[in-house]
């Protein structure tokens, strides 16, 4: 048995039980390990769907060029799909992004344009503006815009949701995921709640993001917005893919708590995953500690792989420089004998 191209291997990722980081918490806590996708993240699912929907309605034609402002996971998914289907890719990203991310996208044949970070999003030099301008100027180009493109939510409604329902044999009671564009939380939650309206959804947000306050008060509070380090979750905008009616609760997680839990997932569960995975697990367990009983079953999405974070949270010096390093969490034999 073989696949006709790498994109046929997208989806059908495993669900694994947590055994250690959840000690003392009731219920069964499961994680859906999305780094098993070929681009090492759940974003492969929505990249494929955005491209196939655009092909169907003629927004993307043979030989076209896909242009997106992306820092990593979505770019990888778009690039793999573009290779399989014969499109070109141009990605714009901000110069705060690591060289590894740029190198990874170039390795899979994308053209990468690096733009200044410290300019407003409506400045013509920003990576948003450059992507829009290229889309206007390059004939037969397609700008997916993952924030407002509802194919993103639909990808998870059609794949991630049904997979979780089947893999848990309908026993899932709680679903937790980080919220960035909102696609993975809302598409999956919509499907699960259609199967069982009692499924509770918990969205993980960051400090520095507007989501939690907006859900609780209906106010878009600019004072909530400040820089933070966690990549992929939290926003300073309200993307169309975030449907607040589908998210029952929000929990905010600090950069430090997310980073430490990510390192614990690698060491204590053998799950070498990305930073937002630690944030999702930390926030989900905070909710579970208070609300889950023995018969409950929670599924948490782990969006991506640890390799892209080797220079950051998996680097002890970087962790120390950011005040995230707690010796008791990272004690080594050397520490013990000296
Ligand atoms: N974690 C990572 C690493 C991501 O790249 C993203 C995508 N922005 C998310 C979490 C959040 O997922 P979504 O965009 O589906 O809300």
C-alpha cells in the first residue's frame, strides 16, 4: 500500500493518554499528537483545505502562486500541498522569526521575504502589507488569509472532530485547544458538540491577548494587548475563525508556565512538542483539576513538534535568560554531584 503523494498522509494522528504530568487530577486526560502530520503540525489540515476550496471555486488556478504571511506551521502545510499540486509559494514573515523557520520554508522550495518586525501592521513594509501587495501585483496569485478564511475551521470540522469522536468512541466530555486563528478549536468543538451538546470546550489564551476578556465581557479591550513570547496562540485581533459561542471557557497561560510544561511533556511523557502544546496542557489541567471527575475524558490538541523551539525553550541558557528556568524542574546529574 502506498500514498500517491505526501499530502495523502495528512490527518489520522494518534491520541495518547497522559500518565505523569496530570498526577493527582481526576479523569482520563488524552492528547492528540498533531506532529504526526507530514509538515509536523496540525496546520497541514487547514492548508490543504484552503487550497482545495480555492481550486474548487476558481480562486486558485493551475500554475498559480500562493502568497501568505506566515511564520511557520501554515507555511509548511501550504508548501507541501503546493509541491504535490504544482503551485509556487511566496511567504512573508517578520524578521523576529528564527533563521531555522526561514530555512525550513526555503528547504521545501518556498520563496521567503523577510520584513521588519517593528512597524505597524498597516505600514507598507509590514509582512501583512507586503503579502497583500504581492497578491495584487502577481497575476494568478492566491492569498489564503488563514485568519478569516473559513476553510480553516471547516478542515477541523471535517477531520479533527470526527477523528476525536471515533478515537474516544464518543466518550469525550471535554475538549481543550489553544486559540490563535480559532480554526482548530472551533471546527473541532462544532463537530463534537453536534454529536453531544454536553461536551465542554476550553480555549487556551495567552497574557497579552484579547480573547478571554472579549468572551467574558464582550469588550475588545486594547489594554489587554502587550508583547508576549508564546508562538501560535493569542491574538490582538478577532479573526473570523474564532466563534465565541463554541468556546465555553477561556484560561490564560503565561509564557513561563507554558514553557515549563512543554519541557515536562518531553521529559515525563516522551512528547517532544512545541511551546503552545505546553500552554494548552497547563491551561487544560488547571481547568481539569477543578472540574473533572473520574468518569470524564478530556482531549487536548498538541499542535506541533519540538524541533522549531530547540533554540528557545529547549535551550537551558535561553530559559535562564528569560527567567523561566527553575532548577528543580531541570535538575541534572551534574547539578546533583556539584
Ligand atoms: N499552536 C501553534 C504552534 C500554531 O501554529 C497555531 C496556529 N496559529 C496554534 C497553536 C493555534 O491554532 P489555531 O490557529 O487553529 O487557533
